[in-house]
C-alpha cells in the first residue's frame, strides 16, 4: 500500500513538473518567435505561458514549503510540518477535545448504542459460540497447567484442617443421640436385644447353674438347679415385661440416661477433649495433606479431560449458559434496558472524564514522532492531492495572465 502511494505521488509530481516545463518551453519558443516573426497570437501565448510559469513556481513553493525547505534553502516559514510539529500536536489534541469529545457531540452517538442486541446477535452465530467455548477452554486449561500443584494441595489441606478443627464433633454426637431418642430408635434397639438376651439365658442354663454353684457351693447340695431355674424364670419374666410394656420404667430410665449422656456430650469439657484427641489421632495433618493432594490431582485431571472433550458435561454446561445469555439478551427487555443504560452511562462518563487525557495523548504522541518522518508520512498521504494545486496554479495562473494581457491590450491599444 505504501509503495502504491509513493508511486502515485511520483506520478502526480511528474505531471505537475512536466506542465511547468511545457510552460517554460512554450514561453521561450514564443519569445524566439516574436523576435523573428512578430505574430499577434504569439503575444497571447507568451502571456499565458509566462503567467503559467509564475503560478506553477508559486504553488510549487507553497506545497514544498509544507514538507521541506525549497531547494534545501532554509527560508523562514518553510518546512512547516517538521518545524511546527509540537504546535501541530497541541492544536490537534485541542481540536479533537473541543470539537469531538463534548457532551453535545458524544451523547447522540452514545444514545444509539444497543450493546445488548449486538452481543445477542454475535453470540447466536455458531462460529462465535465455538470461539468463546474454545477460548474459555484454552484459558481454563492454561490456568490449570500453570498452577503449582503443591501450593494448591497445601491450601486445600490447610483449609480442610481448619474446617475439621472447628467442627464440634461432640455436638454432632449429642445431636445424633437426641435424634435416636426422639425417633424412638433406642426402644427399637431394646426390642431387638431382649429376645436375644432371653434366648442366650435359655440356651445357657447349665453355665448359669455352674456360676451360681461356683459362687455358692452349698446350693449345689440343697437344690441348686431348682434355685437356678427360678432365677432364670424370674429374669425371663422381667425381660418379657420390659419387652411387652413400651412404658416400662426400665425403658424410661434408659431414655433419661441417654438424655443425660447427650447433655454431657454437648457441655462436658472432658468429652470435648476426648473428641479433640480422637480427631488429632485419626485425622492428622499428614493424612489430610495426602488426601488433599490426591483429591486435587484427580480433580485437575478430570477438569482437563472434560475441557478437551467437546461433548463433556462441562462443555455442554458452558454452551448452555452461552445460549441462555444470548436468549435473555434478545427476549428480556428489562435486562436489555439495564445493560444498555449501564453501558451508555459508563461510556459517556468515561469519555467526558478522559477527554483532556485524549488530547494530551494526541499531543504527546505527535511530539514524540520524528519531525522528518512525520513530514514524509503526511506528504505520502496527501502529497498526491496537493500536486493538483500545482497543476491548477499553472493553468489558472496562465489564464489570469492571459486575461490581464487581453485587458491591457484592449485598454491601452
């Protein structure tokens, strides 16, 4: 592109200079012709070409003076762009600030903003949805790969240990026991134990007799078996009463004792110390560290596999949320209005708040440019059009000179 512009600039310079050369040749031909053959028409052509040369030179000087010293001569007020670079930057910054970054010029454009519809339309295009999903996957994968596994697992372990240390296991145990009592689970347990106890007693009559005789040898001589059978019969009868009577005093006593144990679990410092000791024994920092490390590595591996699998639950979830966002932006007018209102206010305030900074950036940027390079770039951009000034100056100058000559001849002849 720069080569094309440079070629076009050279081409138009050649045309403008060529036209000037034509005027010079014509002028001298007319001077020579008048000397040897004084025809009337030659004076008109001579006047035209003479004025055309003057116009061409004047406009060449004007155009050249913008970008460099004419013929390398440092004439005052020439090479304007390079010499006035800083002033140009300041004026350009002030011009932009005062004419483009004002409430009156900014507001009409900001009021036309419809960010919600733009985003919705953009998101509804399959290629853009795929682009977002791909970029999210790439971002998340990059973060996961760059993470220090040791730091993350240590953090999990530390937070896990803090959480476990703060867990009141004694309160959990107390609440659990209260739940058992309130749901009558302890009586169900009693109902399970009593038949087993009766069966055990019945199946071990001989052993019970031996224990009784062992404690009281005289009973073996005076009817120990009868006493033992009566004892077993009494115990069995008692157990039957407990089993059949849901309101038996033994059951009530067990319930009261369990409530006392529950209260003691919750309030006793001794139990608190016991649970703390158990926690420290079975849930040590070393064990938590190992668990945290294994959990993090497995979690990281699973996430990466899900990100790489286009049909995974994670990718499906991401795509679903993109679809929902696009749908809400296109159908929920209240949400659209809020987003557009927020963006408009933000952009408006941002533009006004930073208008002076924009002018400063423009001014500073121009000042930091190399003056000669800036001049060359500007000439490359607008130099082609400026050559028309030289061409027009040559033609218009020639016509003006011709008119002056005609008028002069008409008045003074």
